[in-house]
C-alpha cells in the first residue's frame, strides 16, 4: 500500500484505523521457543532520525514503512515496537497479521532538548494498548541522579507497569543510568551502571509479573544479567559499528538464561548494504535458529 493511499484512507475514512486493529489476527506474546525478535521503530517520535552519517535517514515515512513491511514479512520476526502513528499505518497495510505489536509510551524526552530527561508519557497509554489489542507497552527509564525530574519519570513508569499488568500485558522497561555532559545526554554503559539500572527498574510498579527488561549488550554481560530473573530482550546495538561484530555479540548473548531475544531497529532497517531482508534473516537465525 502506497503512502498516498494511506493518506487517502486517513482523510476519508479515519475509522478504518480502528477496524484494522479489530480484525487483526493476533498471536500469543511468546510461543514455540519462547524467544522474541522485535523490530524497533520508535526513534522518530523523539526526533532521532539519523543512521550513521545520514542525519535524516528515517525522515521519509514511506521508505521507513517499506523497510518495516519487508522486515515483518520475514520468517522468525515476531513483531514490532512503535508509536501510534506508525503502528496505525502498519495495521492499515495489513503488516501486523500474526505479529506482536508493542506500543511505545513515553516519547516526551526529545533528543537534544533541555527537557530530555523529562520523559513524559505522550504516546500510548496502558488503557489504549489494551483497547486496541496490542500485546504490550514499552517505557524508556533514563535515571539521572543530578536531575530532580527523574523521579517523576520513575513514578510515571511505575504507573505504566501497573496499568499494563492490570490488563495482563507485557511491560517492557528500558532502563539506563544517564548523565548530561556538555548539553548532551549520555547513557552509562559500564557493567556496574547497568546492574544498578536493572535493580532500580525491576522494582518499578506494584507487581513485576508482566515486566520484561530491554537492556544494552555491554561488557561482562553474564555478570550483568545475573542481576535479574526478569525476561530480558537485548538492544540491537550501535548502527555505527561493524555489523559482523554486532552479530557476534548477539550470538554470544543468546546462551544466557535471562536473554529471551532482541529488540533491533536501525541496525536491521538500515544496514550498510541496504539489504533489509538479509540483515533480518541473520538476526532471526541467531534468535530462533533455523527459519520457522
């Protein structure tokens, strides 16, 4: 479906969005081997459009949707993480059939903004996620000990965990200990900092029954993941790096007990050689083994 057709539908028949969600063929969150490969596409909502040297790589919505449709069509891809505007497009396209849909909730901490740590919940709510039949929601929890606003983000994240758990839905929490240096936010990726972030994030909310963690691949990962019994999905890594090094780090991590798969965005959607299908197939084999 072309972008112009999507615009026409949105203009003439906006209720088609809701109908697309209602008729979507759903699946359990996990099945078979209990692992997940989720394609992430919620970066643009924070104004983060760059990939490698191209600062506007994700700016063209039609091109992004085409790449996502390719990724979601591949065997072994379980679903997608995105904001309402993007997931509504994919639902209209029929690209979410038998796929997991995870709603990205707090996109208020815009990249580079003076208020970046004030990560307000400006997209999905737990109630909307449940009403539309998504399989879960994701919250970014950057914890800056020098920023008084961090506690409000923690409180809002706890409320989101509670809301999703009340509906029996996955709450994917992505924690970082973070600092602001020369006006830029930097996530601390040393093992000790990641361990602290795990313990803080794991305790958010009145129940952890439906909480999953989304964590970076860092040094001494086995020791880091010993900090939790929560199912963990690993971030796809820096799209700036050598893809072969990235794939090797994923492969090594898949044997760890807490690891239940990957959440990967730009690394798969914008590979250096442009072959989205090939990049996705490599990730799917690392997560699930042979294509299903």
